[in-house]
């Protein structure tokens, strides 16, 4: 029996406001309800290895999700962009967006997404990473993207599925969907293992 058939006895709660995660879950055939993520606290221990931050934040979001029935599975996620041993968060304004994209131009960076499953009595988390390389972007291209698209709700100020991803990304090593915000293949296999254990 495939996973979707086995999930019919569960109520999947997707605790994220990200339209890209909604889109990916729907495209993968999952039936789910969208609930609030619960908090916006993205602080993490300063001595934490950067590649562990995304899963730490996903678990932190899961801590704020209240479950009411035993058949519920809450799913939370968080995506970060790592460049030169520092994290590029969501930009707060056009100046920050420009600065981030200028740093990414002509360089490779790592996108890490942490995912957490939560039930009444269990919590399981995992992460996935993808290495992304941009060609050199001109100042005019960066400004065009900032003016015509929405970089402010995206880690690293860009979406791989947006114009700048289409014309600027030279190569991707790892899951493309992870760069969009959800490693769907790994989520599928981890969820299958989770409900079987």
C-alpha cells in the first residue's frame, strides 16, 4: 500500500504560511490542512553548527503546535541559506536584498531545510541540503528582480522558481525542491518510515 493510502487515517497539519511549501505538498498528492506556524522566533544558539540551525528551528516551530487528536501529524519546516560560514536570512528591505544577492552572485552557497513531524507522543526531525551556484549577476539584473518580484519572504532573498533563479542559477547539486523550501522526496520517505515505526 502506498503512503497516501496509509495516510488516510491521519490528519496532516502543515504548520507553515509558505505558499511554496503548500504548492509542493499539494503537487506531491498530500491531503493536508494549513495551520499557523505558531511563532517567529528564529534565534538559535550561537555555538550551534550552521547546518544544524534549520532543523533546530523546525523543531522549535513544532514545539508551538498544539495537537488535539491522536490521529494528527503536524509538519513544520525551516529553510536557511549558508554562504561563507554565515546565514543569510530573509531581507527586511531592498537594500538588504541587494546586498545578499550581490554576495551570492558568482558564488556557490548551501541551502538547508529542516523538517519536523510531531504527534501526541513522538517527534521526528531531519534535514536536507542542496548546493547552488549562481553566475555573475549584474547590478541591473539584481535591481530588476527586487523591483518586479518578492525577495522579502525568502531566505537569501531569492526563489529558485523565480526569474532570478531561472536566469541566474548555473547548477544545483541536490534536491531542487529543497531550494524551494521542502525536500519532498526525503519528506515522503521519512514520513513513510515515521508512520511505520
